[in-house]
């Protein structure tokens, strides 16, 4: 591992609101002091949220949505989750710099997500430009696949929504098929996010690093928001 990446990992681990766990055998979060902490059931109080929602950004990368949404909606709590701490250190740095008390980050595999939250604790999930895993044999690794939706149901409340933003037509169509098969309600479906004005704040105002690249390459950005429970 390069020195630059090691520095980024160290930066990420030094910030108080950043947690991590990479162990399937002991799926308990560690804080910046490498001490085991039990936050499940207490995320909202830890983030100072009294009436708002708790929203996750899965495969958050540099955490652009976690930071942007936390700034715009201070009444809600936002938690970015990704396995790559070297990317998340940038978003964590912005949260630290901007003194945002309603945002946090977890470095972990998303397969472990159910261990870090109590049932019904999460109110919604953003999935922004995830790996589409285009090979059919990798379909179960897609973050909108039935196995992952089942994981989310273990930690989400009955009114929770999933919001997918992607440049992959294959992942988009696959997700629509899953929604149809599970008889889930679609709240918003936009086949081209930048085709015109958008009433959903954040879809055009917040752009991830990869989204900017996709737009420069003239790729179409798609979005769907649906209820997690039928």
C-alpha cells in the first residue's frame, strides 16, 4: 500500500465521527481510538437529531452526498458507508472542517450493515453511482438486489425509501425489474436527471466526482426512488 493511501487511512481514523469494522467474525464498530463502541439505537441522539430522519449513503465514495445533504438538511442525520477509507477521508475532512454535527462515516463492507443499526432505526438510503456488477453471475452483489434489500429491511422503518442514482442503464433496468417483482411503489422515476429542471433538491445540485466525469462523457444519469416495503 502506498504512503499516500496510508496517510489517508490515518487521517480518516483520526476523526472522532469516523468508525470502521472489517470483520465478519466480530462485526462491532471501532472508534478513532480503536475502541469498540455500541451505537446501534443511538445514532440520532449521537448526531443531535430530535425530529429528523436518519439517512445512509451506501458505497459513498468521497461522501459528496453525505456532506451536501447534511449541510442542506441540518434537521436530518447522514451516514456515509464504504469499504474504501482512502476515499472517505475527503468527505470526513469536509465534515470536520465545516463542523457538521449531523454527519458520520462508517468504513465497512455493506454486507455487515445490519450489525450497526437497530431494527427500524434508518429512515432512508441513498445509493449513488454504485458498481453495477454487470456480469449476471455478480447480480447478487448489486446494491439493489433482493439480498441487499432484505438486509436493509432489517434496519429500516416501514416508510423507508431507497434512492438510486446511476449512469448504468443495465443497473437501472435491473432495479426497475426488482421493484416490479417485489410489487414496491415507485415515488419518483427520472430517466434523464439533467434533461430539464428538477424539483428534487440535490439531484442536480450535488455532483459526485464520478458523476462529473460521466456528464463530461455525455452519459445519461438516471434516478429512481421507491418504497422499501410493499
